[in-house]
C-alpha cells in the first residue's frame, strides 16, 4: 500500500480534526460527516479485497444492506410493545413474527448478527466460487448479479422485510435518542472510533504475513500455489472480512440515516462504492477514506444544484481516474511526492524507494 | 419527548417558526423536496414545477400575510435516505416553516420520523396505500378508498365479475390489491389471478400467459413507470385486446399516456381524482398557465395538481391561523375550504383530503373522457375498515 | 395449476426470452473471448439501437420501417463501438477489470446523454401491423413479434457462424482466439481484428435494441434491464464461445419461463442466479470449455 510519508504522522492531524469536528460543525453537517465515515469503513474493506487481493467485487451493497437490516430489525422490534408486530407486517397480513426475526429482539444477538450473518453468507458464497477457481471478470459479474438478486428479493418479500419502503421509524438504541443533536454527536464518536479501529486492524493485517500472501496471490496466483499455498482460504477470508466491514458500515449508516431500504443494495450503489475507492486510490487506506469524503461531499453539493450535470461529472471523472490514475488520488500524491524528493536531492532515497516497492 | 428535543424545538421556533420573531417584510422559507435525479425524476420534476408555480403566483399576489415566500429546492435523488437527509437539512439549516414534497411511499416513510421529531409539517401530493396517520403530514393524494375502491365499485356496477391484479412489486400495489381482494371476497366475486413484476421489469410473457388462461373480465393494473409500456405492448402482441379485456390503471396519467404512445393504451381506463379534462374555468386557467411556462404540449396530471393545491392550502391555513406555527397551521387546515382547479376541497380531521373520485377512458388524443364520478366528496379513510377493522386514525388528541 | 397448454406456452416463452438473451449477450461474449474484456456500456448499445429505430421510423414510416431500422441500428451501434474501442478499451487492454469499470463510466454518460437528448420519459416505437398478429398452435398462442425475434436471433447466429467458419475475418478471429502472440508473430494485425470483432459485437447489440423496442419501451435505462442477465449468460456460456452462449441463453430462458409457472418473477430471478452458481460448481469453465496451453487465464 502506498502509505505516503506525509501520512506517517499525518494521522495525528487527521484524527485531531475528526475529534474537533463536533465542535465545529452544525448538527446536520456532523450527521452527514458521520454517514460518510460509516461508508469509509466499507471502503476500507474494498481496499482489502480489491486493492490487496486484486478481486473486484460489484456486490458490496449486499453486505452494506445486511448490516443495515440487522440493526434496523432490532430497532424496529425495540420500538414496539412486547408481542406487537411491526406496522408493515400487520398490513401485509402477517399474524406472527417470522422465526428469523425473533433473535433480533435481543440487542446482543442483533449486534452479533451484524458480523456473523454477512461473514457466513460471504464465506459460503466465496468458498463456492473461489474453490472452482472462478476469478477476475467472472467473479465481478457474478457479484453484480448477487446485488441485483438480493435487492429484488428484499423488495419482493414485503410482508417480512418492509419491501421497497425498507425499515424506518426508529426511536432509540441503548437509551440513545436517534436523530437528536446529542444522538448525532454520540453516534459520530462511535463511528469515528470504529473507523479508527478497523483502519488500524486492516493496516496491521496488510503488513502481516497474511497480507503478503494475499498480494502474492493477486500478482501470480499459480506461482503461489506452486509454492505450496492453498490460496482459496486466503481469498475467502479477505472477501468475508470486506463483507463484515461493509456490514458494520451499513449498520452505522442506518443509524445515522434513520432508514434502511433496498435502495442501498442494488447494482448502481454497489458500483458507486467502487467509484469512491477508485477515486481515492485502491491501494491506500487513506486514499479510500478521502475518496469517500470527496465523492460524497461533491455529490451532496453538485446533485442538488445541477442534478443533470452530476452523472456526466461522475462518469467522466471515473473514466479518467481509471484510465490515467489507476492508483487514484493517493497514487497521484505519491507520484508528486516522489518527484519532489528526487528533485530535492534528498538523502532519504532508501526510505522512499522502500515505500515504492511496497506499493507494487 | 426528552429535554434535548425540546431544546431543538425551542431553538427552531426562535429562529424561524415563531411569529413574533418575524419582521413584517422578512421572507419566509419553505422547502420543496422532490427527486430531480434518478428513476423518479421523470414524475417528480413535474410536481416540483407545479409547486414552484404556486409559490411564484402567491408571491406575485403579495405573499402570505405580507411575507414573500422563498422556496428552498432540494433533490431527493430517488433515494429514501437522501430524502431523510435533505428534509433534515431543510429544517435545521434553512429554517423552513413547512415542506412540500415526496412521491414514493419509501421517501415519505423515511421523512416521517424527521418531521415528527422536529415537529415540522410535510405536504404530500401523491395517491398512496394508506395505513399511515401522522400529525406531521398533510396527505392530499388519494387514500385507497378515494381511488382504487371507487374504481372497483364502478367495475362491479358494470357487471365485472372476475378480476386479474397486475402490479409492480412494491408497497402500493401489494397493499392496494390486498384491500381489493378483501372486497372481491366480501362481494362474492372472483379473483382470476394476482401477479407482481419487479420495478422496471420488462418481461411479461408468463404473466400474460396466465391472463390468457384465466380470461378475466377486467385487469386492475398497478404497474409503475416503464413496465406499463412493456405490459401493454406484450398484451397487444399476445392478441389480448383492450376491448375484450379492459384494463383499469392506477398509475397512468396524461403524462404517461403521452409518453407510451396513445395508440397503445387508447380505450383503457384510469382512476384519479383529477383529469386534465375536468370542466371549469379555474382548471382551464391552471392548464394554460402551466403550458405557458413549460411548453404547449406539457401534460398536467393528478399528482401535479395536488402539489399545486398543497401550497394554496398551506397559505389558506397560515392566514386562517394568523401564524406560521406548525401546530396552529395544522389545526387551521382542517375543514378549511380551499378553492383549487379541481373545485373547492378541504382536509378532514385525519389530515387527508376530501375529494371526488373519477373514472376516465383514454381517447385518441391522449386525454381522458370522464365516464363516472363519485357522488360528491369521499371522506378519506387511511385504514380500510373491511381489511383493517381494528385500526383508525384519530389525530384530534395529538 | 400445471396444465399442458400453460407448460407448452412457457416453453415457447422460454425460447423467446432466450432469443433476447442471445442477441443481448452475443456481442459481449465475442469480445470477451477475444480480448478478455467486458463492456459495461453494452446495454447502452441496445439503447442506441432502440433510439435509432425510433428515428428511422420518423424518417421512413410504413410497415417495412423495421427492416430499414435494423441495418441502421447495426451500423450506428458498430460505429459507436469503434469509437469506444479506439478511445477507451484499447488503452486499457492489459487491465480487464479496469476496462469493466471505465466502460461503466461510459454507460453512465451515454444514459445521461440519452436523457438530455430524448427526454427522460422515453419514446414509443410501435410495431408494424404485420407483427401485431399471431396464431394458435396446439392451443398455444404464438405472437408474431416473438416469432420474429426468434427468427432474427437464428439468422444472426447463422450468419455469425458462417462468418467465423468461412471468411478470412473468421480465420483471423479463430487464430487470435487460439494464440494471440503467435497470431501477432505471424503477421496478423491483432489490434484490427479486435476492433472488427468489437464493432461486430456492438452492432449486434444495436440490432437487439430494435427488436426489444417491439416488446417494451425505449428509455435511457432500457439497456440496464437486460444487461445483468446477459452477463450471466456470458459467465455460464464459457469463454466467448458462440455455442456456449446459445446453450446458456436457452437454459436460463427456460429456467426463467418455466419457474414462473410456480413462482413470481422476483423469485424466478433468484432461481436463475442460483442455477448459474450451481452450474459453475460442476463446470467452472462454462458450457463450452476452451482448452488453452496458457496457465494464467
């Protein structure tokens, strides 16, 4: 990964800004930032699976949605009196809570489900596919079909999933009133802390022996096999981890947004998630986080003022980035830094080439 | 309500809602929140146009209680989460006194908690499935008993005995059909079939095979958007003619008919609370003015008209209350007569609109010939008493 | 309620759906086999075909307009394909996953362009009267539109088969398909073969757009509703094989149509995806496996 020298100590600055944000921003802007940081957790998962393992997935929306629905089911049940049914079930003619809703009445099980459900689903799926050595474009297309199918399924099972409307109308979580200024602030802290944790863990993982094998698999899977590694488990774990990160991001996003619906899950949102990381830089954790913030703040500003122009901008930026900046903005910063260092005649050449090699 | 919510409310009132804080010449912000991008933009942009037109007219005529109105326009981007986000922005950052907007039930459901928490008011313009009752929403679109049930009653009176229900797979068609099924059952008529296709679906071969096998007297069509074109094309190419098997549609208005190619849907029925062809000078003036602004061929539809009348209903309620305060406006709006292009209407105590139901038949010029109208205004019922016997909507207490 | 007529009708519908899948997927499969790239803007070539049909109908009204529209759409889409190949795809030849992403950007822009030019609502293309009939065959109603589309698919497959088997272009395509490096070494202009095949593929998509307009609306997003099943057909069919694509399209078409006797459309979509994943457990190389001496595919 191209973790740039600037960032070596830059994280202190970034974290400081993150910590000061609640004091500087209005409640609304803080809520927006909180949503984007939740998306950034998903983006870190994409760096792991796409940047490090070289596996392009067009189905991250599925796991984002899974996390969102897990927490939303708990919120929905906790806002009801004991024994009552969610409103949409009543008017869909459902008379008893479906068995797979029952565990979500328990907060601990619901939180556990945010991790376990996507881990199991993604693990089984990835194992089925990777063990038959289905890779590259094939895998990308299958994951896209999964995204479409999952969104269709959620929409069609209206009586138990809330259908196209999704789940909404949440009140409190663990005594915290959602949607209020206090609620937003607390939620922001939680999101920031989890993002920092996921960031640190992924960074450690990438630097570990596991990360090395994963990158080797990306660059020459058969060679790694000939060295005696069974690459399938490595890839399955990477895919499952990225799915779990997506689900954690989705759960936090749902708390910030106050709604979860199939609109998060489908084909287009899933590709947009890839766009964030492509713009920021697929090999860089910082890049991915910046990508999420840049693309989404731009979307927030441009799409209201010029809704027609937004899709042109998004499409064009994406084409240009993929063609000319395959490592995204992080790669650009890196290149500029290298040029600057070389011209400067810096004596720290050893350090920077080291970083360069690591990035390949 | 916790202390923190109270604090937010108090702050909100001090900034914009409170009458006292408002100088006489100050402008008042209102929100207009529709999808300007994404799949719903096709329909919602026209509603936004109608809402803005009403606001401009009111400003030109001197504003509301001497205040000019400033519309803050936001894009909901066809995404419920964005609707909730933008609603929050309008209320918190732009200090709007009320918001006009929404189309899909998903967007309304996502915005509802935002409006309840901030105690602001949303004016919602589209026909929907009912089953909702919030003090912070004014529902001017038809409840099921003002659109789909009158259409069913009309069909029953026409002697139709077997019904085939086709819909897009989302909340409105499924709930509307559930209510219709109850009534079919109650009346001892027969259900010939019920099929759903995913939103945007284009393949109707299997559905049409089932229609062919079932030979229904009439098809009730709650398909949405583009799917309608596929459905009617494939119906025609399968040799099922609208003359033999009539189709009653609930989401095809003048605009959709124009876009689909009139020859495809000519002779089919639609049920709405407003048709372009309604008689009356107010309606003619409204249509002329809209075409002046948006082109001579622009279609005028039921949801557009409801968006337009919402703005006027809000103005009337503010003036009756003598304040912009949400609770006073809401109370004043109930039973208050408002003159609109579709006649004089009023909101019932459950904050839904009393209105007349019409059944129209599409003629070759893409307009609807009105075949039938309900006897007077229909009282809105958010919960169909036959389907949901234990539910009622009483907002007088809250 | 499984009665024989309904079943027979759905078998016919299955082949009808399969013919749409074939027309939508064939171009994808051809260029995928040759260049290992997936063009996400392929759906927009269908869209372009539909709009070209609409424009043709404005210029040449009459019952035979559709026969004029088909070559027009073929050429128009092939031309746009050439532009796309020369500006984007060629530059990304070594990075198939990035090609997929860049062409998604192209697809976004093309959709928005259609929205700006033709409006978001879409345009109506009416089938000529001679296609608006049908006949009963053993109790099953056969609409002539669907029969026409089936015939178009068969003709396209036959012509394409002849081109690949009998012409010089076909010879070159087969050579590059078998071993790109050796073909280049023996003096074949590999790039030009790529370009020709890509244009041929997008041209077929344009043609598909015309026949689709007989069954549904022409809207800026029409391509999106066919593209995911087309991708599944390519994945299931195996590396760019024509036979594989056809067989996969028929299997998926039949799965979709027959399952709809018992299930609603949403569930039948789920079933379609599941059947692809299960199929790949047994034949990961797809219906037709190409043997290759190269280790890294």
